[in-house]
C-alpha cells in the first residue's frame, strides 16, 4: 500500500467514506506503533493475532484446529504433573490465554471446583462445548495484556498459562499483573515457548531469503530465554521460583505440513512490520534447505518446540522462606 | 497432505509443496547440498545455478511461469 493511500485510509473514520483498498490478502489491522511513545516496545500485532486465532479455531468448524492440538496437549500434560505436586484444593483456577482450554480440560474435581478461561480470541474460547470439561467453566473474552482490567486485585488462588505468553508484548508487565491478581500465597504456573523454538524453520527461511533475495525479514518471533524468565519473575515480585526447560520434537513429512499446522494452531507470524508474503521461489528454496540441513534420515523433518516451565508464588507472611546466608549448621563436607 | 502428484493437489500452495518435495526432489536435494556447503558464508545467488535447475523443474511441473 502506498504511503498516501495509507494516510487517506486512516483518516477516513466516517462510515460512508471510501473503503480502503486492500491489495494483499493479509491482516493489517493495528495502526503502526508510534516510535516516540513511552511504554513497552511493541513487537507483536495483537489484533492480527486475535484474528488469526479466531480464523484458526473456526476453520472447518474447528476440526482443523483440533487435529493440531498435539503440541499444546503434550505441554498441558506436563503442566498437570507439576500442578498435581501442589497439595492443595483450589476453589477457582484462572487459565490465562487458555485457547479452547487444553489445560482446563485436564483439571478434575480433586484439584479445583471451577476454572475461568480467559483469552482474547472469542472463537477459540468457545471452540469446544462445556461437557468436555470435568469442572465448572467460565469463559471471559478479554485482552491478556490488560489482565487487571477484568480480574480484580488479590482475587485469584491460582493462575495458570499454557503456551500463550509468547504473543504478549509486555511480558514483565503481564507478570506484575498476574502477581497483583493473585491472593497472598497464590501460585502462578506457566509454560511458554523458549528461544530455541522452531530454530530449524527460522534458519531455513533466513538462508533461503539470503540466498534468493539478498536479505532477511522476520518470520519467527523472538522468544524468551530461560535466564530471562527467572529474572522477570523475580522482578515481578514472585518468590520460591522454579524454572526448567523441556523440549518437544515433532517430525513432519516436509516444511509445508509444518507451516500448515502452525497456521491451524493460530501461530502464524504476527510480528509488527512483517512481510505479508514470501515469494514462492524463496519458499521452495527454504523447503529444500530445511530438508538438507536438518532433515532426518528417513526423509522427514524435525521441528523443535522448546518449553520453559515456570512456577512462582506471591509472597505471604505465612510462607516458608529460605534461611539467611551463613546460618547453616551442618558442614556439607561431613555429608559428602 | 497426501503424497499425490502436483496435478491432483487442490490449492496452488499445495501444488507447489508437492512439486518441490515429490516431483523435483532431485533438484531440491542438489540445491540443498549446495547451501549446506556454503551456509557459513552465505551470499545472494551463492547457489544460483542449482536453483535455476530447481526453479525450472518447478515451473515445468506447475505449468506456470512466475
């Protein structure tokens, strides 16, 4: 779109104005961020992401979306193991960025009586009917970045988030809001994609673009590092932190199936300033590079999903604390 | 996606997928191997010749020019 056309479109706010011409079949919804404004750096186009998720959840009546649940289900499963380690029965659990409720579906009445699912995409929230859940469900369609706008402070016993925080622009801010929304001694448990996620696809696309077109552009999001997560949780005011990483490897017949599945998961590119298309020569080149550079011996290709699991507690006076440094009485030498 | 020929695949993207992985797999592999040898010092058109063959095969299979 030419700059003059863009300027005309954004000014025409009245209803009967000439509609904007969209030359590319792409989502270009959010206004470009103001570079001089103060606030968190905007990386992701949240509105585009919401539309992508809505579309993914309604494609073929949700069938396509259900067939690509495998990554989230596997991660939700390992999150459940961690949740069961907490010997507590909750009245409610808030599932932040729940999607259709991969984690919420696994909760049973021995852990909680009710689950509140919160997601910005209405279609994916309502993809699956209530009878697939064992506990009572409440669905809230709201922006994850503005959590305190819907959830009152000091109100939640537990907040969980399974693979949604990687599309949040202001991760430190959201973690602070999560802490504020929790009651004292409340627990936050999350899983998010780490920096090594999809490195095969990232490098293949970069090499293909470089060799074919002579430059690169963003296709795979920047993602959080394990070390950053413990710092961020500490900065947000959580105590008794646990951070660990896990890897999920999935084999695909070729890069094309991987990209199709990512789209059906609602995980298409939503970086601000992304290119709206990839030339088919570049795509074909990337597919050839992916296979030669990373391919398995049987001709399939692997895709890595690195998962960072985090647990943090909101401080409370009753909580057990680590002892002061140097107060230990037993010498380690005697034990070892 | 079933491994069909480029002619029976439905969408243009799927046809390109089949063309690049099934019909032109030899050319794709030659191009990939060339990248594998040069990827530490990548330049534009480093594997131009190999891609020309790959691209020609794709265009022939897809029966289109671009």
